[in-house]
C-alpha cells in the first residue's frame, strides 16, 4: 500500500468523552453546526454538542435509541437517523425538542442528506441486499415519503450531495465502492453508477471537499481515503493502532479541518488537512 498523504501526527483527539457526563458513547454520526460547534450522535441515542474549542459537551436531545448519521438544515435543525427505532428524528432549533420525524418503509436508516432546494430529505437504508434496500426520500416539512432509489445496493451507508446538487454519492460498504445516483429533472432517481471502486476494506462515510474531491472514511481498517478523478484513490491517513482514529464512521469538514466520529471509542478526532502535500 502507498504511503499515506498525512502522518498520524496530523490527527488529534478533539474531545475525549470517555468519562464525561454525558459520555460520548461510541459516536457514529458527526456534523458541524453553523456556530462552529461539533455535534455527534451516540450508541445511547444522545445528540451531543461539543463546543467549538473542544472544552465542553452538552446533551441537546435524546431518543433512547442508537443514533447513526446526523445532518443540519440551514435553520440549524438537526435530522438524526435512529437504528433502534427505525426512524429519523428531528431536533428543533427553535424549541430544543427532539421528535420522531419520518419512518415510512425504512428499516435501517443510516445517513441523511438534506436537499432544501427541492424540499427533500434523502436517507440511506442499510438493510442489505434485497428489493427494499436503497435510498428513501421524505418531504422536509411533513416527513411523508418512501423508497426513492430502488436499485439494489451492497449495504448503502454514508452519503453526500454532489457539488452540482443534482446527485448523491453513496457508500456501499459491502461492495466496497462509492456510487453516484443522479437526481433527474422530474425528481426521480437516475441510473446508479459506480464512481470509486475497491475502497478497502469497509468504507462507511463520504464527504465532498470544496475542490470536489471525495473523502471516504473506513470503519475497517481505521483509514481515510481521498479520491480525485485525475489522481484516483489515495490513502489520506491511517492509524494502524486504531486509537486516535478508531474505526471512523462519518466525517465532516470545517475549514481546513476534518472531524471524524469513532465508533470504536469515545472521542471525536480532528485532522489538520493543511498538512497535505501539494
């Protein structure tokens, strides 16, 4: 394997929540709030806010379930997928309440992508390979919806909106690959195409960088890739000890920093991308 672009010295534990109250219990989802704070969801169903300076943690809401992917809309509302309840919850920025928002048909809601331009919420379903796997779509106001992309996927996982806003990148963990599903002019799903192949071994999350490159986090090994069309797939960083990067799942950008949830431990990791060689 090629040498990673970044040494592990570029990564640090941003917030260690092993003994805090609330505890950062094996976080899966991570997202950056517009105020600079870092939010995550835990295996105990807590939606947590980590201060922008990494000095405090606060419980914002809870489902008594197991939170997977989370995402903010422009108003600061947070949509959170819950494994236990097989539903998407919505944390209301105005009231601070967290309520069940959508669940129709979905069995393993994994990751939400908000499409405010069209008024939709896309959610991957990680149920596995059968005729009900794929991507669901719900109305952002009412929560009504159902299966949108009906193509069979190999464990649809993390997702990200394409830079042009007209398609979704989808991690297929069991393939392992990243696919692209176009959003057609009439709102239907276009034909799925594989964009990145052989993302070894278990890709989980994907985020689009400002330059259009894809960053892909792997649950196993504890590795993050960068993919650019002209360069292909490169290892960005890897932790052979799985301690600072401990089975990273979802990832999120904040300026020249990348934040990772670590399902294997109790912390959020910060990676300094300014150190990437040009």
